[in-house]
C-alpha cells in the first residue's frame, strides 16, 4: 500500500536552499578549503542544503578548541551542579525545538516523521537523566588492611571525546554519547554522517544558549576521511563510534596506536525467536516492527526470524499478509508506515542483497524491489521483503544488510534455536516470544547478545545500558555504565600515621 504527500510535507520541502557552517570554538565557520557538499532528500532526490566539507586543518582546530576548553577554559572549572544546569537548560530548549529537529532529520534520511518526532521529543529526557548523574557520580572509600592508610577513588573525565555518529538515527545516537560525556566533564568534537549532517548543525545552535562555554562541543562535517582524521588524532582521548563493524574495526586500530579509549556500537544480525506457544498476534507485530520499523535501518533489526517448525507455514502466511499491507509513502505523511532507504548507496546495497538471496536459493515470499506505484518512483523505496527457505549459512543470514529484508529460518526445539541464534559473529540483540516463563529465563541466559527482549522488541531507554557482544561492539551506552565509560578511575592513598620509613636504613 502507498500513501500520498500531505500539505505540511509540501511546505517543509518548499524551503530555500541554505548553506550551513560548522561549529568550532563557539564560532560558525566554513571549511578552510571552502568546499561544500549537498544533503539530498531521499524522497524527492532534491538537494536541499549545503554543508562544509571539513579538512584536516579544520579537524585540528576543533580538537585544539576542545583541548583548551577541557584543560584551561571555563568548562575545566565547572562544578558538577553547573554541568547539570547546562544539561537541564539544553533539555528545556530541546522541548521547544523538537518539531524542527524532526523536520530536518526526515528531509535528511527519509525516516517516518511519527518515529523521528518521538525520538526528538525524548532527547530532553536524556539531558535530565544525565544531569542527575553529573551531580550524583562518586567514587568509593576502600577498606584496606594496611595500618595508618586511607584509600579512596575518584572518577575524572577522560578528556577530548570524538563522537562519530551514523545516519539512521543521527540525533538519538549522538545523545547516547553527548549526555554522559558532558555530564562527566569531557569536551567533544562531533562528526555526523555525511548523509545526515544538518540535524546535528541545527542542534549545535542550542549549545551556547544552554550555557556551554565555547569549545566544549564542536561539530565538523564531511565524509569518512574526516572521521579517520579524528580517530587517529593525537589530541583525541576517546572515540565513541556508532556504525558498521568494518569501520569500527578501523577506528579501533587507529585508537590502538596511541592507546586511546574507544566505545563501539556496531552491527548486528539479530534473531527474533518465535516458539509454538507464543502469543501469535503479538509475535507477528514484534517480528514486523523488528525488521520493517525504520525501513530495517537499525543495528538491532531482527533480521533473522527463527520460527519453530511446527508453526512456520501458518506464521509465514500471516507475516506475508501483514507485510503486504504496510503503507509505503512520503515520510512526512502521518499515514505512511514505512519510508525510504536513507541514501542511494544504501538503496543499491539492499537491492544487491535481494539478488544475492535469490541466487543463494532463498524463496522470495513478498517484496523484492521498489514498489510498482508510479507516484513513488522518485523516492528510494524498497518494499518489505521476506525470504523463506533460508539456511543460517547463507550470506543473506550472516551479513548485515541494514534494510527491509527478513530471513525466515525454522528451528526444532530450544537447543536448536540457541544454536542457530548464536551462530553469528554478531551479538547485539535478540528477541524471544513464548508464554512459558521458565523457557524465557532459560533463553535469556543462553543467548549471546547484549540485549534480550522477551515478548517485545526494539525497546531502548536512556536509563538502561545498550551495547553488543562479539563483533557488535565494545562498551555500553546509556545508563550508569555509560557515564563510567567516559571517566577514568583514580586511586588516592593518604598516610595518616608517622610517615614513610627510610627503606635504606631499617634501624631508623
């Protein structure tokens, strides 16, 4: 099914082309080379914004600004309560600007307005939560069996953080890094994806108004070369990266040369496991949302539906019927249920994987290409696609596609489900659908994934940690564990006794 363009969508797209600038040391700057690149609306194919293409010189300037702000600027003297105040003020500003930030993201990446607006409306909550963390973070007093000695620990900020963010949820995934890093007292250089740079630049207009001193948050824009320059920069103390596993490995290699800290939120090939005793309507909705929400462009997408063999045929028929009814259309239209793929490069990649699945012998059950509606030809649309007859050793079941493609894989029993689910180099997430509480607990223990959902899917929250095992990443974002990832622990020893004895004169 398809939906038409709404009048509100036409108004937003009627904006004049604007050239944006980067934020470095509190100043809005063009690239030192004066080069720009364009942001393309994946629904219309029209360029609607120009953005600076940063150079290594610009990266140096941004890192230097962040370093000064961290070591000698006003931010270095801010108390936890002052950092918390800035974050709370930012949250209040975000509540006022959530609609505009949503508009820009939809124009950038074609994600549904109703989904993006929910995400931007929730950004303020991240600020408020980590403002509380800023004021309540503490070390420990350690009981040690050494006379006349006191030992305690303190948590201190790491320093300059490079936050490299993806195009699928540019602001939400930035805030998973930004809020804990700022709450802990770090400074940042943010590099958004070249597909979605504008939303981060629009957001950056709020930092000065929120009370953050110049240089605390800097934004440089450009392609992967800018990210590589940041990852290898000697002035960067930590790289927080979200993206593909392959690029994440390159980031880790660059950081390893100087032992910089890293947190990596990478890819997945997550299993969504449906047992024969599941609540079938709920499981159907969960499997559909797990793969076709956000057009399948999420790291946690449930791209492998493992269905118990006894119900596979009936479940597949119901799934296909529901998938064919998904309304594809203009992301700005409230009636649309699935939008575009975010960019031409990703669109072509998804189509190649569809052809690969066919060549591997998988059975196409629905979808398989662009929708036939002529009204949608200009957009980067791909129908919800489901393949049956998939084996777990096929490339379509092993490699991350990042698009609306679901693999149906049968299993016999719990052991078989666990074997198939864990037979992957990834370990980001998993779903379990069952009404047997004992089975639910057994499965959550046995699945090698950073997040396991039972009778739900695609749930995250700023208060609970998110991250992966195996090649799905390092570290955790959100929750108390996130702020710890942006600190160093210092151990302090104090002698309260007679002082140190002369080690070279035992009679003294």
